[in-house]
């Protein structure tokens, strides 16, 4: 098994990983970025609308207030304060590095190829990394993460050749993204399945807030089209109704505006009820939206052609439905981006704590810039104390992990569709105890089915899918277990059998770590 050595290893080439790599390179260290596909490809950043909140330092107090309000009292306040204070400087750096963008309403809007303007952000960060001679390796699926005496190691599977590669480094920055693609309807890259959560918890890291999954209510649901996010201002300016012509906002008493931003949770619940419980189609009629209204917001303006002409919004109502959009929970970090495991750092959507029970719109990409930079700096500082000789200490452990993996085959059947169906129907927007327990039982049965004797003839792409399936099922189990334990409704977590927010008992975080041999250890920690 080939062994690759570096100072700082970054897992993930979305905005958080790329920004962390820049900080670590600025410290003069050898930095290697690993990607599941091509560098910057198949990341949430690349598919994002490119909206980054916090472009103006004068707006920091309002930014902080909005972030805490969205989090329903369980954000880590220190992280939220850092985001609001440092976002303007980090977004300003992007402009200096050549990002094409426009600043309006306290946000920066990347300008690129509609509707995936985030692609321009990825290009900017890759270009900066290449100027700094950051190293990249592509098409690698991580199989195990080992941290021993503060030194990091990782094994990965090369998708095309089937080769196993070991990596040893002075520090690891985990920036592998979230898990929204575990759900039947989602607008994430299809391989965003919680790999980072599984790798982290198996390495001993503490996770928190896993029950909180954000669903965007008004996503395109037209056959043949991707579930494109429709800007909140368009959803307000248009008319949202079911097949009977009932005004959805009036029917469910949603008076906040813009509803798709401020009342995102309640609107998602209303649309799920209408579509999946009442059997009603939901349509957004934009035919009366004026050109001035289309152009009043940069986000809606850049989608004028895509939605209006290509999809047909100027001539007919569009079918819409909610979709899983973002995961607020993940690896617990401190204000330096350090996890509970010495030598392991994390940034971006793989982490939990900044957003609390829900995320304020525009904070996801700003988070990657602020905490990517901090995690990269911290990882570099840590790695400076771990010389190359010391890093070899994890190579033996990596070999043991590799041999252990070789003795197991994960089932050939593609269970991903089943996982997504279970999570959407029982672990998604509307949850209750009975459904959650049934979903967890089914998910554990899937995990058992995925284990068995190794099959040497399985081609590398199929082996890669099997590895990801195991990670996906484990991540899904974490979401379901957390949702069962939190017996209240808060933010994006809605329990039909516990519909009220209960600050007296549940103002805090559900945390989990892997505890052998009894299994996962859960604890509630007050905020």
C-alpha cells in the first residue's frame, strides 16, 4: 500500500477545504487536498447560488442577531460572533483574489454561470491554491481516519484503479461537507452522504446537533429539471397554491416575509403536509411578477432566464416542493476549528454548533471562508510540532485498518434509494416517534445487509459505492437516533408528537461519540 506524507492533509475540495489549504500554505507547510471526484467538483459550493452574507462590517450586529435568531437559542455564541466579525474581511479577500461579485443588501453575490454561481467561488479558490503550489489528489474515497498521539493518518480507495493509498500527516482538516443527499428530495451533489461524520466519529470525535436538517421549501419540482432553489423574494411575489387553488400562506397562517427565508421551517412543513399527506400538487405562479420585481434582487435577477424562459415561469405555474438543503449538525469544533481529537480540525458543513437549530440564509458560504481560514491556521500550527519521523507512527495503524477493511465486503445491492426513501418519509420534515423508530430499525437492517464476506471480483467503482453506502447508513442512523432523543420541536427539527419548543428541558445540544463495545454514547449538554 502506497504511503503519501504531507504536513497538513485536507479532506474535501469545496470552499471550506480550499480556504483551509490556503491558510496552511501561507504558514509555509506542505499541504495536500483530497477530493472524492475532480478538484472542486461535486461539492455544495459548486452548486450553490453564490450568496455570502456579511460583506459589510457595519452590519455585523444585525448579522449576529439574525444568526442567533435562526438558531433558536442553541448556537455556540462564540462561533456566531466570530462569523459576524470576520466575514467582511474574508469576503474582501475573495475580491482581491479575483472573484467576480456584487455587493448588495449586506451580502456578496458571486457572478458566474446561472444557476450555479458558486462555481466561480471554487475557481477563485483553486486558482489561489495553484498559485501557492498546494498539492491535489483526485477521485479518492476515504475509508478510515486514524489519529494517534496527535498525528493523523488516513486510508483512501482510488475509484478507477481500486488501489488503496495511505496518507500520514501532522494534522488533518476535515471539510467533507454534510449529509443532505441522504433524503429522497435534495439539491446537493448526489454523493453528499455524511462521509465526514462517519470518519470523524470512528476516529473518536464528538458530534452534536445531528437531528437538525434544513429543508428549503420552494424548490423546483418540474419533471426533467433539477430541484433548483427559487429565491424567497420570487416566492413572495408569486402566488403559491395547491391544486384546489388554496393560498398556502393563508391556509397555514404564515405571515412572515419573505416566507421562504424567515418561516422556512413552517413553510416546508406545510408543503410536505399538502404534497405527501394530502396528495396535493403545489404550484408557484410567477406570471404576474413584473420585470422590476425580477431584477430587484441579485439572486432572482440571475435566474430570470433560467426560470422565466427555459423552465417556463413566464407562461405557466411551476410545480414546486421542499428539498433537503443543508445539515446544521456535525463535528463539534471550538473557535479555532479544533475537534475533540487532538490533531483533527474541521470546517464547513461537516461541523455542528455555529447554526444551532437552523441556518440563516447566506451563512453557509461565509462560514466556509471564516472557519476554513481558522481551521487551516490551527492545523498548520499543530503540524509544525509533528515532524516527519513522528508522523510515521500512524503508518502501522493504517496498515492494520487496511487489513481489517479487506476482511469485509459491503453488499453489492444499491440500498441508497431505500435509505433516501426511509429518511424522506420518516426522518425528514415531519417526524414522530413511531416513524422514527421504524426508520431506525430499517436502517440498522440495511447496515447488517451491507456486511458480509469480501468479494475480490467486485470492480473498483462498485467497491467505492459500497463504502459510501456504509457511511450513508451510519450517518442516517445518527440523524434518526438524535431525532428520537430530542422530544420537542425546534427550528428545522419538527416532531408531530412533541410540537412545542421546550426551553426548560431541551435548550442545549445532543452530543454523541463512539463508545466500544456498547456502541454510541449520547449526552445532552445545556447551552
